[in-house]
């Protein structure tokens, strides 16, 4: 895919897997400003409601094979979001997509490494090397 699957959208860093259209839309829609407190509650309520409305207003039918998974970085936290049931889980680290199990295993085995950038790069590199459906390039963004 020539379009990066990770992008900054205002105060959010968003990566996606599965439905490219849904993920790309999430990179560009107006998202609500995160609060200074209760970010967990905000993500599970206000943020999910805003994203669902924006996707619906854009004509995305999530029941019609438009399933997507997102990793959302905001306010120093990482959240996993899945559109099947709009699950929102805060994570220390997570991976999504076809090479997810490989990348997650790498993240687990490198937990003692001091550099999160090196851990992430190693995890994605392992997925690219070992999963036939993963490919580069590797895009890295920080907020």
C-alpha cells in the first residue's frame, strides 16, 4: 500500500488495519479535543461516538465488510479500538493487522529494551520478515 497506515490527526496518532477506507477517513476527520483528565472515559464515550457519527455521515457501512482496528495514541496513552463492537482498551503496547501476533511476540520479548523506537521497529521488521502479507516500508511517527 502506498498510503501510510499511520498518521497524526491533530492531537492523535492513529494507525489502522483492515479496512483502508475506514482507516484513511479516520486520519482526516475532525476529532474531538481530548480532555486533560478522564481520557479513558472520554475515549470510550465521546471519542467513539464522534468517530461512529463521522463514519456514518461519510457513508461507511461497518456491517458491510468495513471492519477496522485502530491504535490511537493520545495524551501519553495508547488505545486499541475495534469496530466490531467498538471495544476500547488501554494498552502498554499492542499490534494490529495480519502480522500482529508476530509483532506482539517481539514486543513481549523486548520488554526490557530501553528504546521504544527500537522495539517498535524490531517488531514491525519481524512481522514483515515472517508474515507473507506484511510489507514495508516502515513509517514512524511520534507525538
